């Protein structure tokens, strides 16, 4: 319990939250990098996965792209970028590495979500004379939403947790709190940094779950 008490004491010390090296600044950097990476990955992966799922083709492409993305170590990609001309491009190397990490769950869940929509519902919609776009927006996408959102939540949590690697190449984020603790042999700071990352990941997932439920409620109200 001594480490837990020390970590709590570190977190509740106001001086650790202020200034350019404080937790507040590091938290803002972490949220910025994670949010940017998740947004870019979503723009790249979700439309492609949904489109392939709607067509019923390209499953091999989606799966293979996801497997390639999972096989690429984020830190290795980041290290390669840091010895390239991109090393002077701010957070670009970190964002690109995290995007590669976030694409697989987004792409896979988007494709699988649409493909696993009840075929009876799809055939019924076609029998009613719906066009391809109407079928997608009114039937496939609403029914696929839970699976798609699971992929979004999974990607978001993974990105938030993995964004700490930015500190390994001298960039910002909550990882700097952890690495600074290692550098000074301050176990309380290391634990405090890890707790902050974990809490942020849980908060992000909670917000996404709440937003998803709110969207579903409003959709049902509109349909009534």
C-alpha cells in the first residue's frame, strides 16, 4: 500500500499539474495526439470497411490489411520515422504510427458488422424496392452500428494506451510522466503516470459508450 499512497500523494500535489512539464500539459498533448490519430484512422478505415461489407467483396483485402497492421510494431514504426526527414515534423511520426495501429480494428469491425447483417432483412429491403444507398443507410448501417462501435472503442482504448510510446522518442504525452519517473527512480511518479493513462483510456471508452447509447435513443425517438 505504500506505493499506492505515494502515487496518490504525487497526483494530489498541485505543483505536479502546473507548468509546461506538468500533468495538465502532458494530458492535453496525449488527448491531442490520440484524438488526431483516431480521427485520421476512422476516416481512412471506416468508409473502406463499410463499403467492402456492403458490396460483399474484398473480405480477403480487409482481413489481410488488418493483419498487416497488427503485425507492425508501433514503436518500430515510430523509431524508423525518427531517423527520417519526418523527425522534425512534430507529432506527425507519432500520429502516423498510431494510425497504422488503429486501422485494423476499425476496418475489420466495419466490414464484419455490415456482412453479418441479417440477410433476411436485406432481402426484405430489396424486395421493397430500396436502392443500394437506401439499403445501406436505412438497413445495413443501423444494424451494423453495434459491431462498428465496438471497433471504434477498441481502437480508441488501444491508441490512448499506446500513445505513451511517444515519450520514448522525446515527444509529449502522459508517457513523459512515466519516463521522467524512471529517470529519477521515482516509483510513485511512474505508478501515477500509469494510473493516469489507464483512467484516460477508461474515460474515453465510457464517453464512447454513453454517446452510442444516446445516439440510439434519439434514433428510436425519431423513428417513432
